[in-house]
C-alpha cells in the first residue's frame, strides 16, 4: 500500500516540479550539517521535559497549567528575539461551559388551569438551547423540515411566527431504503440544530422535540445528559466549547409522553400524525388548541480565556514579506484523572501529544532566529490551545487571523513527532496539498525518513485542518498512534528526542525553502469536506 501511494504522489507531482523549476527560489539552502548544529536532540528533550512535566498537570484547556505553558513558550520567543504580534505574544479567545440551572420551566396554560411539567421526567433542555424564557401558542410542525430538493416542507401553508413548534426527531420514512430522504441514510435534516435553524427562519420562538413513536422504542424525555440531572455523571462533566460556536438560538427541549398527552390528548394521536406524514409525505402542521405554554431552559454560561501563543519574524523582501508561512502545533493536552488511588499515575503528561510538536515549533523558531540571512517571506510560529477539545485555537485563529489568510502561503503542522520507528514519518493528507508535499519529499533527501504518504485518515484530527478548510496549503507531519496515546503513559522518558530533532530539521529545510520562494502552492479540496465528522 505504501509503495502504491508513493508512486501515485510522485507521478502526480513531477509535472508540478518541472513547471516550477524556473521559480525565483534564490538557491539559499541549509545543509544537513548546519541543521544539526541549529537543532539538537538535547534541545528537544529540554522542551519536552518541561512542557510534559508533572507540574504541568496535563495542560488541559482551560487550566492554570496551560497558561503557565503559554508563558514559557512566549518567554522563549522573547529571549530569542522573535517578535510579538502587535505587542503581544498571546491571541486570547474565550471558551465556554454551559450548565443547567435550577429554575427551568415548561408550563402548559389551558382554559382549565396551568399544568407544570416536571424537569427530567417530562422534559429536558438541550445544550444548544437559548436561556431566554418565552411564552406562546404551540404549533405542531411535523418533522420541522424544509427540504426543497425533496419537495418537502413541514412549514408549507403554516405560520410559525411567534409560536413554539413541536417537531419529531429524525426525518420521514426513517430506515426506509425507498425514502426520498436519501433512502435509509440520514440527511442533514435529521440534525436538531438544523431543525432549530429552520424554525427560527420561519419565525418560531421556541422548539419542543419528541421521539416519533413509530421510529423510536421510547418517547421518554432524554435531551442533553446534564450532570445536574444525573446521579452518576460527575458534576463538572459538561464539555468546554468555543464561545463563538453558538448560532442564533431559541429555547429547545426534548419532551416526553406526558407533555404529548396534555397537548394532543394521547400518544395514539401522535402516532396517527406521524403515520400520515410518513405515508403521504405531505405536511399536517396545525395550531394545537391550548392557550399557550411558557418555556424556559435555565442554561448558565461560564466563560474562560485561553491563549494561542504567537511569535513573528517579518520577511526581508518588500513584496514577499507581505506573505506569511505559519509553523504550528498545539501545546495543550487532556489534563489528569481527578479520582485516583494513592501512588497511581494520574497525569496525562502528553509528552508525544503534543509537547513534542510544540517543542518542534520552538526548535524551528530558535533555528530561524539564529540565521543571519532572514527569509523573504514572513514567518509566524503559533502554539495553539484547545486542539484536544475540537481544534479550538486553530479554528479561532482562522476566523480571526492575525495575518490575512489570503496572504498565508502555507501552514506546517507538527503533531506527535517523537514515537514509533526512528526512521518513519507520516505526511497526512498529502494528496490535498501536492506542492508542499513535493517540497517535503525533496528536502527529505537530507533527513532520509521513510515517508508514509497518508491520504485523509487523520486529516480532520489536527490543527492544519482548520487552515485547509480556508484553502491554505499545508503539511501535517505525524509519527502515528501508539499504546500511550491519551494515556497516562505518554511520559517524557518515552520520547525519542533524536527523531523529534530530525523531524524538526525536515520542517526547517522545507520551511526555509517555502519562506524564500515566490510561487504560491496548490490546494485540492475534498469531495467530503469534513472527514473529522464535525
């Protein structure tokens, strides 16, 4: 398989190499001997040992220890004369945790009085719900789908403005291979966030979601598994997220059988409605004849600030200096076990993942800072926070770039560069960025790795993916998974500093070439633009 992949890449890229052989690359080179003097295994070990020490407690996002690691990285940039960006080595961004408060309400107001539904037993708010209380009439809106490509619209001839809509989960004819909705496979319309977006587009102010009794074995309220509603989930188990991830919202809760009984009279009524829709694919939306309901999901948002660490070397060329190469790695990991036995190893040190990659960025930055001949293009070194939570730092950077993305010629990402066979190295997603891949193939003659040309197996799993989605050419250097991946055994003493140093030299060779060329590099989009499943 490796041989076939290498043949494919090489045959695909040779024409590109020939075409660009007359580029303005000035012939500046770094020899293997110079690189060994600039980047040593001892330097890599020193950085890995510090960033992955027990005192860093696994560098979770957010945490005091992650902030300490950021200060350490910035201090090195400052010591080596690498510049801050606009006076700061930190690009701060907020992360949020949403927790369920104790003043939730779902009350059905009928002519004969108010019926207060019970939290957890009758309804459970979703984590993507708005916290604003609303009151309005209820409209049954089928599956809550508007799909013009399938000539299907639950809101056809229905006015949802100012109303709270009741919708089924999933989509009509679920698991039916003959369904117009892509057969038995799910379409985007099964997404509850897509249903919310559609409800908002039609003027709805709230959303109740129910399991269709013909599709699900239970009509119990599930919603989001809030720790405060559980006897077994730790109270702080709610994940952090990028605060900027929130789209427009309305209150949204998952309701159970008792709510349906009060609104529609019986579960059989709901079954009948679902059967009609699934059979005819014709909407049966209508106003439910109760006075109104009051809906409040008491979701409390707590925010923390974390930091990307940024160092900058301006380009020496008046034209090319307005272009930028980014060399990056994430410096966070997954923290530590809060419950553990005395004497038990409980810290996820993350030496390979990714103290090694962050140390590689430091090594390359240190090497560039010592060169008398400055590169033509500008170079930005970025250590990203929150990669382990969902590429937080790189996603934030690419939506709030310090250097224009249109002028960013490439992003080189180092993630897990210190384990497995001493002479093997993966170039993940290589076929999507063929020109950068060709540069690495050529520069590898000095480092002599067995390059494993990977396609897209882990393409969406690290920070280069955020740049790829914005059409920035990239390289993702990676030495593969191992038994200590995301385990407490990923300790500094297992890091192969010689290998990490040699990979850092390869990145240095390739970066130096990219930073001194005039040409721009190709990027090939994926047919499926989200292999990470985000």
